[in-house]
C-alpha cells in the first residue's frame, strides 16, 4: 500500500513539475501571447455559433458618445461596425460601455471588438477576455479575482500565471451582460449591477483607470443612470436599430428564394416605420424570422410557413411578433435536415423549459449565494432538484444500499451467531450513516459557498467521520476474530478514508486543469476520475480482504469504503439529480443523457458557450421558456 501511494505521489509530482515548467513562466509577455492565441480561437468559435452558417454580421449603425471630460476616440458621432476597433484604440482611457435593446447584437459586437483587437495586437499588448457578468458576485469578488478565476477555469492557466497577467494589466476585461446580473432587472443602487460598476470604477493601473468594456441593455443602463450609477471615464456606444435598407439587404443575401420574400421586402421599404420594419429592427429577430420562414418540409421541399402570416402577426405589435418568432425557433431547428440526431420538438421544449423555469429562474430559491440567472453550470445543475432533496436522496441511497447488502451477507453467513450478525449489522448501519453524513458534508460545502478557505475544514470533517466508522469496523473484525488494535485501526482507516480520497480528488482536479475548461468538463473529469478511483479501490479491497474475516464481512467493509470513495464527487450528485428527474416519478423530467442533449442544443445553436457554462442563445428564448415551460 505504502509503495503504491509513494509511486502515485512521485508520478503526480513529475507531471506537475512538467506542467509548471510549461505554464508558470514569469515572462508575462509570453504568457499574454499564449493567452491571445487561446482567446482568438475561443472567440472565433463563439462568433461562428452566434452568426450561424453565414458568418457575415449585419452591418449595424453605432452611436458613439465620448465620456465627459475625455478626448473622443473618433470624430464621427455615428458610424458602423468596421470602425469600432479604431475607435476603441483611440480612447483615453480605453473604457467603453456598449448599450442597446434586447437582440440588438451587443454580444456579437463585443466579440467583433475582441477579434479585431487581437488581430491588431502588438507583441506586448493587452489581451481582451470576455466574461459573463452573471457569474460575477461583486459583493465578494474584486475585478482581479474575477479575472484570475476566469483564466484558471476557462483557459486552464495556473493561478500564479493568471495573477501575473492581471497584476501587469495585460488583460482587458470584457464584461458581457451587465443587465443579466439581477433577475428582476432592477437598476437600484443596491443591485449587483451597481456594485459591479463600483468595483470597475476602482479597477486602476497606477494612477490611471484600467481598460474595460461592458455590455448592457439600454433600459437597464437608463435605470442605473437614474440611480446616479455610471462607469467613470467610459465612452458610450449605443447599437442602433437595423435600418430598413440594411434589413432588405440582409434578407436578399440570406434567404433561399429572394423573390418569395418580395412582398415583405416591399412592405419594409415602403414603410420604414411600419410594423414589419419595426418588428424586424433587431439582428436577433431579423435572423430568427429568416430561419423560421425559410424552413422547408423534408418530404416535398415545400415551405412550412406562409410569409403572409408574418405580415399578419407583425400588424398585432412588436411583442406579439417576438413571442411568435421565439415560439417557432425550436420546431425550426428540430426540422433542419442538417441537424444530427434530432429530438422531437415537444421534448426539446419541455426539457429546456425545465432548465429555464426550474433552474435558472429558481436559482435564488435553491442557493441565493450563487445568483446566476443565465449560466448552466455543471457544478450547479444538481441544484435543480433542491439542495435538501439532493442531500437527502443521496444519503438515503447510500444507507439503503449498504444496509441491504449487509443484511443479505448476514443472512448468507450461517456460521455466525445471531448476536454476531446483529452486532455486525449495527456497525455497518452506523458506517452507512457515517458515509451518508460525509456525503452531506461534501455537498454542503460544494453547494454552499465559493469561499475556498472552508474546503480544508469540510474535507477534514468528512474524513474524520469516515475514519471513525471504519476504525470501529476494523477493531471488531480485523486480524481475524481478534480485531485490530485501536492505533492500528485508526492508522489504516486514516489511509483509507483520508489519503486515498485525497489522491482521487487530486487526480480529478488535475484532469480538469490539464484541459481548457468547457461546459460539463467537471462531470467528464469526474467520470474519468472514476478510473483513478477504481485503481485505488483495488488496493483498498486487497487490504481489507487481508485484515478482515470472514470474507463475507470483508466484502461488506469493502463496499462501505467504495461507497465513501465514489460518493465524494460531482459525478454522484449528477447521478442523483438524473435519478430524481425520471419520467416515472417526476413531473419535470430531464433526459437521461443530459450532457449529450445540451451538446446537441449547442450544435443547433439553441445554446451557446460562455466561458465554462452553457447559456441560451438569447435571453428572449430563455424568458419565453420560463413563461411557457411546456409546449
């Protein structure tokens, strides 16, 4: 056992040493260059996801307003998408607030800015990094802490390397979705968005304010402005509605049969302020309308929707048109012949409705300390069934399984007396309760706080509970019928319940850090970590079968240790969540292969990737599913 542990520690030390040599450079310029390549790759993929098959963005008009008392970056008051990079480079200081209506293309504009800055970046220039505002808790994390966490989790950098880049101000934070930080959309002085702006106002490099870019909806920005909360020394860039001429140009370039769209084109051109032109005045709704009304039947190639329907619905108002277009988005993507492994539209609607209505809109109910309203995080998704239910079901499964196995083994061991069997069952039941308690302690930490300072205390409490339970078993049934001495039993239990779980968790963390953080990487690393845990379990079972007798009791003790080792991880919480969301006993079911389903939603562009989380492609889709969780 000690030899195996020593070999494992030696191997992991060698791996970490090699990784440290590659990633923990003190050369900040080289670190920045390496990060720039990673960001360029990630943002190019994000741009393709948002724009779809046609990667050309709608050329929207932009209204530039310099910050009071600063030098304007561009003499033009209004220009288009191609000028944003030069405008930002000429700002002093380089602080920009991008605002616009819902669906105006703020995220696409931020990505275009990031890609443009990276294309023109000098060898020692700063690297723009996009962050989801909903992941930030400005009451606990500074801008620097947010950036370091993002570089660690999304780009797999060591904390020391990330801290070096942030300290040297080689990172330009691009905070996307300031309006999504507060679920009620309020712009009160005490809101998370207001606190975030206060933090950004203290983000400086020496005596000068550091570069930063923020995106926000116009109404939220106006509410913050009314509360006298604004980002200091920041220019404002407002995304203007799509003009009738540019809408017509986009439709003719994008649709399959432009002649079929001529009545809509004529209506937009004839009435630039009419219902159709206003209803399609944002890139999101314009693209969605083209997607829905260009959908064709797989059997005969006929169009699924009649364009006269679009004009009739637009006449009822912008809200009615938006609601209808969003309602047709899921059937349109499910009917796309290019989609691989399509799901039935009603299933897709129902499953995404559960995620939107029960998880994202209910985050504060599950855990108010993680107030994200847009991010589907693998580490938080088990909370969809509620933290208490998650802990109760997880613990009940452990106790029930171990108790059932112990009863079966006791009944199948005729050589033991009834008193011995009852004594053994009592110890196993106590151990099962201890394992369940340890699992509850682990879940309590994972789903309670972001403060990593508490982790050693929770880990130690978990291990003490497990060590006490296993020590009791070893003192009774170790070394044949004589039992092991307390000191030996405690030492062996400490190795089994503290050292081995620590190695397993260490290996799982190592698997996550060695690759770029993606959605579900935590679950995937947990599944891959089961291989490491399996190797440790082989050693555990061998040790137990040597010191515990009879073999039936050794088997039960080994199962107890297996339950303890496998239940301390995200994979177990994920399994409990899936078990509680089965069609047979849940009114709000989810697919068994949830990760595969969300990957598919990402492929058909119902979801997008933002850092280490999935998000709905647009907030309007999420809001619609929250209002209508069932088809």
